[in-house]
């Protein structure tokens, strides 16, 4: 990816009980292009995770990558219990309305996939095709426990390089990446706040996660309501999406096409060329609803 290529930062005002907040999003490509791809990140990540993917897609699609509230350039909210799927889904409905298009393709990693699954299950959903990256209707307790153990930490680092090393250790399951690819993933993750190097997100995003039971009810009723074409991408050694659940996703509901990524756990980054190619095939091979 050419580091001189940068997306445009935009925002939209969204509502929550008792107030309003600003949802920031990063836009690539021609804003008049009717082919829109919305890419939504995982729990502790941001829209800039998709820089390499969006830069590749931007010649053919308008690519929109939001920072969900509490992350990146979006607002933090006073009530941390709003850091939960119902608010995220509502914010994404507002975002898509701002984009002024009838439907979008959705690429969602982990939490972003759950948001997409919930939205795609609704009557009149504006999602024409859905790619879930290493997430599904049933989440492994092992993976959930691992995530709960680290989310919400608010470390301080003496330098960007120290923070980058910490991210590499924490995100080792992203698989083998070059130094340049790690830098792409961390340059918007380790940021200066209040004169200190810290992680970009509000540590209170952990509070709803930790307040709920670790074992969540299966979301098969949502999956079974989805009618648009769907793909599920799974990291070969993922501890969140089991092979059995991924297989079941190919047999029911939208009967997703399954693609496994060798040498990767939770979750594929869509930075290496072979992973970007998966998304390109998804967009080329799944036709929007007529």
C-alpha cells in the first residue's frame, strides 16, 4: 500500500438514549460510486484496520470504514453500557442512511461481523451481501475468555515502538505479517492521548462484555433469517469460530461459502495479498439482490 494514499475522514451524528454522539468513518474511492462496501472492525480495533483492503478496492468501489463509538476518532459516550450491539446496529443504520444508497456489501471482522449479521437479519435490511470474518452464530467459550482477559486494559507506553511491540504480542494470532504490515495495523492503534502513548479505544468498552455471562445464547435464529449471499472466512487456528460452527453456517440460513486462511487464528487481517483476494472474489462472485 502506498503510504501517501489516505482516506477522507467524515462523521455522522447518531442518537443514543438521552443524547447524541458523533460516529467517525473513513471513506475511500469515488463518493458517487453506487457500489458501496462497508467494512466494520473488531472489538478493540478501528476502521483503519482496513487501509490495505480499502486502498485496493477503491478503484472499483466506494469503501466506508467506521470507527465504532469508543474507538478511533468517534466519540466516547458517558454510559459505557451503550458499547453494545443494539447501539452499534442503530449507528450503522444511520451511517448507511447518510451514504444515501439503497444497499451495501458488508465486510465485518469479529464484532463487526456480529453487527452485520444482526443488521442483515432485519426485514428490509440494506445489506446486499455479507462477509463474516472469523465469527458466527456460536462463539467458543475459549475465545471469549481470552478476549475478556485483555479487553479494557489501558496501558501506557514510553514510545510508539514499545506500544507496537505490545500489540504484536497481543495480536500474534493475526498470523505472520511483515514489519510494514504490523506498522500498518498499529499506526492508528497506538496513539498519543493526554501526552502519553496509549491504545486508541475507551477502556470502558469492556464493561458491557464483562457484565454479561460469558456464554451467550446461539444466534442461529438471526442467521436463519438472512437471505442475502454470505461468505464466512475462518482463521485456520481460530479459538472463537470453531470448524463445526463454520460448517453449519454453510448448511443453513444463507448457506455461506466457507473460506479458511492457513496459518492464522483470530482473525485474518485482510492485509496480505492472498487475504485481500478473498474479499475481491466475494465482491465479484456474489450478485446483489435485484
